[in-house]
C-alpha cells in the first residue's frame, strides 16, 4: 500500500509541475498578478509531494519490501541499514527520483528566498523550473516507475546492492553531485526568464549569481567526493581516469566555472550579457546530457537505446526540446539585449574573457573526447577508445595557459589598465615565484623535475598575486585586522577559491610525478621497501562482516626502524551476490598516503598479489576543491545579495510589468 501511495504522490507532483509551467507563465504574458502569485505555492506543493514519494520508496527499501521491483533488484535483507538507505538512489529509478526531489528543493528555495524578485520575474523563473520538472516526472512515471511491483513470484531475498556502492561515499556523493547538476537549472531558469522578459541587466545577474555559485560549489564537492571514493574503494590507487562517467560531471563544472566568472562581469559592468545567458544554457544542457547518459546506460553501451527504446526516445525528445528550444529563444532575443559597454584590451574584463574562452574550449575538448567513441560506434564505424593520453594532451596545456592570467586578474582594474602598473604590482610576486620554482624541486630526492618546477611556478604565481592584491586592499586601513574585516565575503570567496585551485594543481602534479608503486608477490613474513618505508606482511586471516566474508592481511609499516602504522587490507566476498571486492588499507597524511591493496592468492603457500603505493600530496588534490567550494559558498554571504531596498524593488517591479505588457 505504501508504494502505491508513493506512486500517487508522484502523480500529484507531476500535475502540480504541469500547472506550474503553464499558469504563472500565462500570467506573466497577460500581466495577471493572481496567476503569477500561484507560482510559489505550486513550487512548495511540488516539493511536498515529491518528498512524500521519495519517503515511500525509502520506506520500501528500509522494510525490505521485495515486492517492489527496484528494491528486489538493488537490496538485500543482510544489507546494513545505512546502505539500504543509500540503495534508494543506487539504481536508475531511484536516482531519477532523487533528481526530482532535489529539483523540487531548488524550486521551492527560489520561491521562498527570492522576496526581492519582481513578481513577473519570479513567475517566469519558477515556470521554467516547472517545465524541467515536467520532463523528469514524466520520464519517471512513464518509463522508469520506481514503484513497479514484482508480481508474481516475490523473492524471499533481494539480489543485493552492487558491492562497489556499499560505501559511505554513495551516501553523500550522488546527492551532492545532483545538488550541483540540478542547481544549474536555477541559472538556466533565470536566463530563460530574462530572455522572455527582455531584461538582461545587472539586476538579473545579481539575482542569478548566488544560486549559480552555490550550485557550482555543490558540484565541486560532488566531483571531489567521487574522485576520493574511487581512490580508496576501487583498489587501484588512482584518483582520476578520464572515464566517461567522470567526464559527464566534469563538463558541467567547466562550463559552470566560466558562467560564474561571466556573471561577475555582467553584474559589475553590464558586460557579456548574451554570452552569460548562453553559458547558463550550455551548463544546464551539459548537466542534462551527463545525467541522462549515465542513467540510461549509453556510456556503457551505445545500443542501450535499442534494448529500451522508450527511455531512449524520451531522452532524445526531452534534450531536443530543452536545448533546441533554449537556443531558438536565444537566437531570437540575444541580439536585442547584447552588451554595449566597452573596455580596453588591458583590463579585468579582458582577462575574464580569456578565462571564459579557455574554459569553454576545455569543455568542448572533453565533450568531443567523451562522445566521439559513442557516435562512431552508433554510426557503425567501429570501436574507438579515447582515454587519458588524449585528455591530458589537450586539457593540461589549456590549464597551464589559464594560470598566468589568473595571477594577473585579481590585481587588474576594470575598464582599463596598463602593463607598467602590472609590472610594478607583480614584480615582487614574479621574483618570489621564480625563486620557489627553481629551489623547491631541489628539496625532493632524485633528479630535478621540470614538471614540478612548472607547477610550482604557476601555482606560486597565482598565490603570490593574490597575496599582493590582499596586501593592497588592507594597506590603508588603521590596522591589518581592520582591513581584513572590511573586505566583502565575495572577495574572500574569490580569494579562497583561487587558493584552492593552486592547491589542487600542486597536488595533481606532485602526486603524478613523485608517486611510487610496487606490484609484487608477498607471503606472510616478507618485507618490501618503498620510498623509505618498510612494509612487513605479518599474517592473513578470515574475518566476517554483516553481509560478507573477507581475507584480511595485516601489514606493519616501519620508517627508520620505528613502527608507524598497522594496515589491514581486505579481499571481500559478498554473500548474496558472490561478488569479490578489494578493500584497500590507507595510512593518510597531509603530505603523503601509504596505500596497500590485495590482489588474488598465488599458489598454495599463502602468497598473495600485493599492490603498494606511496602517494605524496594526494590529499591536496581533494583539499583544493574543498577550498574552492568554500569560496563558492562564501560569496553568497555578501550583503548585496541579502539587501532588500524597497525603492529599487518597486522600480524593478514596474519595469518588469511594463516589459511583460509590451
């Protein structure tokens, strides 16, 4: 009965979304305030019934209701409770329902926390988000019903959740990733609403920017957690492989990064208005593309549409409507609202433009590398593989090209600047950076590494440039503390995010260049030395978990004869599915990780295939994105996003209503 109740709630949510995407939009067109005023209540209603539906599916998983097909296929009575909960979205149908719930949360948040918006603008924004909800709710109800019953022949036990997904990472990684994916729907909705109303001004950018920054921050955290999860769970010690599933989330992040910077220019100077709208459309379109590619199975087989034509056709039609319709509206409206503000080539605006171009080119290169094998296979041209060599060859130089401009950007002036002023401001940072780039690689044992020197050069240039700009801003204050306190949260957000980018670059390059890996055969009693650490294989025995049995090895790690860690990697066999999974042991540190993973047993003398890793600075790869996300959240605390000026609001209302009526 509970699943049927959840299905009914999903139907009501669908009906509310249909009303949300039509009635307020009609009201904005006709200037009907009553119809427009319905939008916030409809958004809240959609959230309530989406949450009820999600709660009902969660109840089915927690109660082991194996009469529900998705529960029987993705859970088991032996599964620990926390993994039963995360199994709700560990499948296609459940993850789609999570997408719908998070979209309803964003829609309701816009309705509740946008009192400064003109009513006509709010109605249009919520209507656009309602249209997106209609597409996803229809997709769930008509092709991916999460409440479908498994009748007849209800199994006594379920098939179990994929062992790779039985991890803390699944509990937090997909929700955060979806918060970013879906969050870009807000930027998309603001862009479409602005095009419909013909008002692409600084006020539009100011309304849209905080939502975009928060979505970008969530997506940053989601990608970071996915990388961290793969590192410790898959047992191979890697943190990024340019896998199509990884790229599906990375492409919206790249486009979103360009959008965040473009919005800053639009808000501050009224520049790049048409370009900013196009980026908002592009970022959300890539979010839709990534979500559907992954959840439809296209990335694992281009013939997935043939095995499930209903889902495939729905995907193609919905993507075509969203992307095609948005671009048509953009083509019709953008020329009328293009920017007419000028700027010199030596200015902050030009540097932001370079930033946008580099990130867009990077996005397109990743998009091409991801879709090319799928397109060629679909056209019958054979199997192609595009992997790390291609992506590293095209992506790394683009980031190297970007970082010199990032170092100049914070100290640059709007409208016009000069090379002589840049030289005066950045001479000391340039000297300090050059000294660090030459000397720091010498501190590491072994040959001088040019790639590390370049990484230090670019990251140091960015950090010292930021510090110089910070010094300039607090120089005239009565004290350093007073100067720091008067800086706006948006400035601290930019500062923190750029520092995080530099930290991530250092982590990526140092880990890639200095990591050491040993793959070897070891028996209890054997010792292997790696990067100055001695790994002693002490013993191996069997342990039992809640739903698995495992062979567990014990390793003692020594440095200079002193024991520093005990590590216990496992080789698990899950009881319900029989799947075997490697559970690595990691001794983590700020400056290095020690990593031990078990392979397969070798022979009958108790020997095992063992993988040992020394990973310097690998935690910096994830520490950098955490700082970047923190920077995104900090910008939302800026006073100008919370200030509600009655006179300005009334002026905006009058202008918006006039635009709607004309």
